[in-house]
């Protein structure tokens, strides 16, 4: 459907990818990277395949690939998550690996302030699981512990195009003492839950930093019918929005003419937005009336422009009529219970 995120398991729809390189996840160690480096496995974009592309080691593959193992044992890799968090599931994607995928994998996790070493205690969060050729493999995880690193074991060798570690960043609200935060930030747990259209992508709208190019944000197709486009964000925590930033970095001939922001307090409801909740968002409270936008510009809206509002859990950014926005920031304080 055009107004929901892609069809994924519930644990993925209701989480963010803690293994996203774009959010800050990093490759730490791999037993072998002969055919393809570990860093590629953390890329945000779907894996691609170039039939005629080769390098000094052989066929160029978009992912992590080890050489053919000629001894006992198996290969593994360690990844530092973008933020400490709980894990709800995995996607071990073997896209384009058809004769060179691992037959099985398992995953361990640890919580370590330093880079893991031989003394690190690892906990298995996914037991030995079968893998197939060129496919997404979704595995749920029931652990409620906060983790900082994962260790992916492949048995015995081969290639993995992408590893997604779906979960929720750990946000200790008791230690914030009224601190102003970007309540929409992916690194704190903010996430997109629905949109009218995202033909050119949306996953980086809440990411840290400014966009690096026109593909690094949310962009809709050209609207050929009445109305306007919109996107709904679930905040990292229930809070009061005090200021906002709408950044059109790199959008020059395709930025929206204007925008507005609406909010709602859905309490514990709305974890999975259905059609009725999406429709109701048209009537949410408007905290930023329609504002003109400019090309390739950071637009800041302060307390004199943001309407005073109570604690909210969701926000809807409207763009008129269509176009691209690089980043959305919603600054405020977490509400006291």
C-alpha cells in the first residue's frame, strides 16, 4: 500500500535497523574478507549485482564474502551497532549470492563499552538457522537485554549481502533531567510509520547529519492529482515539541513549495498504524501552519512559530504539493509520566 512502510515482519516494521552504516554501525572484525569487505554488508541500500564486474580477487559482490574454507571451523564477523539497544529480529539477506551463500548462520550479542576482545562474554540470540540462495531470511529475537555489538557466524563460509539488526535504541528517560532532544531522531528510536508516497526513498529522513546528496532523504513522485504528500513519524518517546527543522539539502528543482506539521498523542496505541489512524491524522492538531520552503535550505521554526502543545507521540509532516525533504528534526523534552 502506498501509505505504509514496505511489507516486512511486524518486528521489522516496528523497529529501526541498528546495523545501519548510515546511522553509525561499524564493522569491527571479520575472520576473512577475501572476496568482499565486511563494511558492504552494513550498507543501507539494497544489494546490487553487476554481471560483468570483477576485481583482483574475482567476482565483485555487494556484501561480505569469505574465501572457500579448506580447513575446519567457520567464518564470523563482529559489528558495532549504531546505538545500544534491544533487538527484536534480524534479516540475513543473501541477495545475489546463489552458489556462494552460507548454508546456515547463528548470531551472538554482547554489551561492551569497549571494543570486544577475547575476554568478552557473548550471548546467543539466534540459534543455528538455515539460509538459502539470494533471499531475505527474517528471524525474530525475544531477548529484552540491551546490546552494543553482534557477532554473525556463517557456517562454514560464503557471502551475506546485508545484515539488518532490527531493534529499539535504549533511551534512559530517567537520566535526561529535562534535556532538549531531537524526539524524531532514529538514533533515539524515532521512526517513520506511514507515508503517502516515497517513490525515491524515505529511510534517511530521521538520520543524523545533513544529507549527502539528493538521494539521502524523503522524496515523492511528481503529484498529478489533487492533494498533498505527507509522512508520519512515531517519536522516540512521548514528549512536547518546542521547535522543528525542515532541511531541503540538495533538493533544488524538486523541493516542496511549502510544509506544515501536525501532532497527536496516541498513548500506547498506534504501534502499528492502520487505515483508520492514518485517515485520522488529517485532523491532528496543527502546531506549524503552512510555511513556504526554499531550495537547499535549513528551515528552522522556533517557539514563536510552533504552537504550544501538550505531550505527543506522533507527528505528521505535510508537504505541498510534493517533492523532497532531506531531514526532519523535532526538538523538545520527554514528558514526565
